[in-house]
C-alpha cells in the first residue's frame, strides 16, 4: 500500500498541483483559500497537527452521529502526517503506514500547522466491528512485520480501549476548530 501511495496518484496530477494522499479516515482541515495562501508563500508541503478524534456512537454504522460534528479527541503525534504537498516540487517518500515521510525535492514547510483529524474511534460498536473484520485479515502483517497491532480480536478489550479514549478526550482547542 505504501508503494501505491507514493506513486499511483502521479499519473493523474499535473505539475504545480496540490496533492492530498490520505486514508479515508483522515480529514485534513484546509481549503482552497488556505492552499492559495500557501502558494503565495512558496510552501510545498503542509505541516499537520494530528488528533485522534473520539465519538460516542452506539451503532456499528455510525448512523446515530454525524462524524463532521465530532469535536473531541486527543493529540496523537503519529497522526501528524505529511499528506498534502505540491507536485512536482516534492516527492513524499513515505514509509509504512505513511506515518513518516522523507520528502525530497524543493521542500518548503508551511509556517502554519493544519489540523489532521483521524476519525477511526467514533464509537465502541463501530470500532469492534472494524477490528473484527481487520484482525484476521492483518494476521500475516502482524506475524511477519509486527504491524497492525492496533486491531484487537477481543471485543471487551476494544470496548475498554474506546472507553479509555473517551475518558481522555478533550474539546479541540479553539485554534483547531475550522471557521
């Protein structure tokens, strides 16, 4: 997957274009106006402030909440990923999971830090359903590389972890809330 994230998008993007490569549960809080401002400053890669967002949905399909209104979470530095960059000024060169990058090229980091919401823990039932499907699928990666340890087979352990996330979640700071 890392190889795909490092290269697949290239055939669809013209040089001097902003590119966002992220997982579907990662929400970058930046808009076209922000990117235009960064262009004017000569920025080629956005710095992010990663937050693990925590919701209290009671349903596995999240139908009882609106994910875009979840405002609680906790800072998680491993989610401060470099997912938005200017092609072809920068090549991200991500490692496993794209949590770390070794960007090359004309790397000019943003002066501003943008909120990156990781939306994977929006409810206990949602998380147990996700882990139940991913735990067996990721067996090879766990055994061969020691990866994917975040997925648990034990339902009660997943629910306990979610409860601990709820307990430590705080409202996003005002500086993180989009206008």
